[in-house]
C-alpha cells in the first residue's frame, strides 16, 4: 500500500525544499492519502506531493469554523484559552521571560499565526510593541475586540510578508512552521524583515519523538502539518536562511512516545462542577501519573532530545 502509493506519486513529486534532492524513501501514507517522505540527502521528512492550496483551504475553513457558532476548532481554541487563562498566561509569560533573557530591550514583536491574540496580549502587557499576522478573520476580530490589538494583518506567510526590511526585534512562530508549503522561502522572508541580531522563536513537533512508534507516531496524523522537523533538519534550513540557533530544548516527550491517540484533548463538558469534584479529579490524575512510567522517564527523553516539541530560538546573522 505505502510502496505502491509512493511509486505512483513519482511524477508529481517535487524536489526537497531544503536541499533540492529527488531521492526519497516513503515513511507513512496518511488517511487523506498524502504521503510523508524522507529525503535521503538531508533527512528532512515532509509531505510530498503537497495537496492543492484549494483543498487545504477548504479543509481548514471547515475544521476551524465548523458549520454553526460555537463549533469548530476556532471557537474551541478560544474557549480553552478563556477557561484556562491562568495556565496559558503562565506559559506565555515563561516564553517571554526566556526571550527577554536572550535579547536586550523590548522593541517590535511580530507573532506569525497569532490566532486570537492571547500570546500578543501578554507581550503587550510586558511592554512589547506588538504586531500579528493571521489567516483567519474571526481570530483577528476577536483579538481587536478583546485585547485592543491594533497592528494585525490578514496575511499568509506562504504568500508574502509585507513589512519593511529590518523592522522586527523578535518574530515568533508557535506551531506554525510545520503548516507552511515552503518553509525555506518563508524563513528567508522572515530574515528580510528582521533586524540584524533579532530573534526568531519557533515551537514545532519534533519528529525524533517518533523513535518508538515510527510511522504510527501521533505527530503524522494532523493533516494540516506538512513538515516534520528534527533538530538537525531544522538547523540546516535555518542556516540556509541566515539564522544561527542560540537556544534549543525539547519537551513533553510523553505526549507521543507511546500514546497514539487522544492525548490531553480539551473537552469543555469535562470541566469539574465544584471544588470537591476538582480535588477528586486531580487526585485521580496524580495517582494515574504516579503509576505511569512515562512520568519518570519522559523528562529524560526530553533532555536527550526526544521530546514531542522542539523549542528553538535563532538569531539573524548578516545578509
Ligand atoms: Zn533534502
């Protein structure tokens, strides 16, 4: 199945976006019949050939907005952040503290794929001059109405990045680079609008987390994801675009090390009704975690570079 799909897609395959090679081995045939391949030259894993832009946009709209109000990922994403505002704010503040420890001064920050503006709102409160790029108008509207964020543009990084050269001190891409059609071109666009020495901050699934599950890794399942980076493949691409890594870590290894489905899905109806229920539920969770060996070995895999997420900060080198 995998091999025959791989053979029959030969004529539509594009050269590797990072190194230009046409030598691939098949990795995984996904439920929408797209193929994940491995570049034999530079070891980048990505979907090749890519589905058409029209097909992806249709899927995305359907998935994000659903058919009625309150349905679709778009509303759930906002509801989740509103319900867990404290833990998200803690997460965003810790990300910003790390960025601020690596960069002096708070200047222009651009969040590409800024969603409904929750991260930018935190950055604004800490004194950053915030800009955002987003392809879903519903998110932009929410961010403008709820956080009074002004500098938001409805624009796709895949097509353009319409800012002047040397504008930004920091550019963030949270869970974004894996969605792009040509990440190398996009990184070059980012390089152009960033100030020399500015920081590019990225968070993306780490394909090394597939170490045990191989082609059954949960990270391959998201059909909107086209690129599956490791530290090395992302580093090669960053170097080609003119960036040098200054911080790297991997985290949350247990998410994809053994589990295949349904990790940590947010479910609004599962919210505890009172303090007692909340207490019992968290006690049950703690007990389950105590018995789960991944609780203890997960952090070791994180440190060894096998975490589910790659968290990379790179600085802009000369043109
Ligand atoms: Zn390659």
